[in-house]
C-alpha cells in the first residue's frame, strides 16, 4: 500500500489521539489513575489535536529542533488561519507566508518518509517528531511536503532542506506548503 500524504496525516492525527489516551505517558504531578482525566480532550491550551504547530514534549526521547537563523521559523508557517467553504477547510495565508511563495527557502524539521527505503525523494517535514508518543502532531500548517532532486537518507534526527517553496491554496491532499527541487543542507 502506498502511503499518501493524506493517509499519513490521518495516521498522525490518530496517533495524537492515542498519545493523549495513553495512561503511561508522564504528566508531572499526576498519579497514573488520573492521567487520562488530566489530558485535555482538545489538546494543549484548548487547541484541537491536529491543528497548530504541534507540541514537542519535554518527555520526548528526541531533541527539539536546534535554533537556526538560516531557516524559515515554524511559527511563521503555523500561524496560518483557516476558513470553511462548502464543507471544506481552506487556509488563509497572511503576508509573511505569501512572501515565501515561489522563492528559495530553507526549512528545518523532522522527516516523515512517504515510501519505504533508506533514501527518500518525497517526504513530509514536520515541526515535531511524529514518531514520538509524547509529542502531539500539529495540523497541515505544521508540515511541508518535500520533493528532492537527489534522494536523501531517511533519519529520525532533524534535517534541513532547501528548495523552491510553494504556498498551496487548495491542495488535493490538504497540505498548505510544498518544497520542490530540494536539496539537503548541513
């Protein structure tokens, strides 16, 4: 079965719900029997799971993204608003996001492969590691679809890629951003 971006996004949302329901996840100051009740049903700070930037838990075995001045900051990408139109949720981009459109940009994030194999030429880059059971994934605003010139090695460590950045107004897969003709950057 081919893993499409939409299928992977749906799996990430399901994982977010499972992560919140896990009784073994450490919540400081809460006894195990209270953990399920302590986790808010809507995610962090009243934001529904699967929206916003995602949450990188301090309990994560993965280090958060290291600060870099040469990449587009995730808060710029995740601050997109949405509107509902004919039973669809569409992005409403602000000037900061639109200024990135069709320009060469660098993005840092965690790789989410879309195909099996050690090398990847098509993957999602996320603001939080989607493989961490303590981290809550964000919505489509916290992911960038990446298509590379040359396949890059799959890793669970943060990666930086550079390419032509596209702001997507009405993507068939529900994504908001795409990086094409990308290359890995150290």
